[in-house]
C-alpha cells in the first residue's frame, strides 16, 4: 500500500498536538492567584476569578507552559551546584500563601540562601523562561520595569514569609542564556496587592476596565475581550452567576437556594443561573 509520507508526517504532528491538549490542559483555578493580581486591568482579574471564560490553548502553547515548569528543576540544580541551600517546603509541597477566606493564594518556586558569607539572608526564588524578545527587554530594562507582575509575585511571597530580598532567575529559551537579578522586595506593594485582591474577590460588579475601547493593545490580546467589550455570554458556572458570592474556607454561597454550594457542582451551574454581568 502506498503511503503519502508528507500526509503521514502531518498526521503525527497533529496527533501529538491533540495529545498535549489532553495531557497538559488545566481546569479553572479555584483561587485568585498571586501571579494574576499584579495585572494592570482589574476587570481582567475579576473575570478570571469569576470563571467568565475558559482560555483554550493549542498543544504548542501548552508544551511551552510545561517547559517553563520543567525548567525550574534545572535552575535549582544549577543553584545547588554553586553551593546554594534550597529549602524544603512543608509537607514536600511548595511555599504557599493563602488569604481572604481561602480565595487568594499562590506558591513561590522556592526559598534559598547563597553560599556567600557576606549575604546570608534567605531569599524568595522565582524562575521564569522567556522568548528572545522578552529576554532582551528584561536584560535591557531590568525586572521592575520589564516584568512588574513577576516582581509583584515575589513581593507577595516575601511579605508573607518575612524575606526582604528575591532572586529572579530568567532563562532565554532560544539560546539558554540566563539573567540573574537580586532585588529588594517591597512590602508596601505587597500590602497594596493584598488589599486589591480582597476588593476584587468581594466585588459583585465588574471593576474598572483598563480601556474603554477594545482596540487598546492589552484588550486586543485579552481572552475576555468579547465578554468585556462586546457583551458576549459568559460561560455558565456558579462562579459566573449573580446569585453566588465567595465565603470563608474557599467556599461559595448561593443566595437563590440560601446554602453553601457543593464544590463539585460549582463548574456546572444550574437552571437558575443568572449572569453576573
């Protein structure tokens, strides 16, 4: 039987993409993440927290995200190789922060101390991978100007655990170059971000958008542009429903049925669903 090898090659590639979608796809986060709270648009943060729309990523993008996760272990190995002491997190988990009724949180990549006697203080460790354009911008402008959201994450973790400094370890995916930046963490910014998280979590209305027109560059790339600017329908779940409000212990309360919503039911919604927008 004659086989078209070009078609076979494309078939294998497409099947790998589909496999990666199944392998790496994640469900909505239950909490508002520290990695998100530094976003400039409060409407974006609120819509993400309320599960307004689930982002669908290609197999290629999911492989990229997974590469970032796998890179963390390599970074730790290299730091250990030069004498860093990397702390073990409690219960073999990550160093987590949890707040505001269990609806806000995140986890730093690690905590560690340098091998240098003149700098013995523990530091928050954050590992990130970058494409060539992003990496060049980081090297040119520095962490605070180039990646303020990443810095905001580090400030939140530092304030929670009482560490004053952070080490940002960036890897260029194109050529494996590295950029190391040790920064002083800003507790005042962390407090501001925590207050911002509290406000957004408790809000029952859409917070201010970053722009009034969807042609604004951040809006054009936003997964919620249709919901925010064109009035598109939200995905149905309890969290996108007007009747649901967050309560303590990371739970949600239904004002229609006057009871705590079972966790397994939250992604489904019900026939009484009413859009929060």
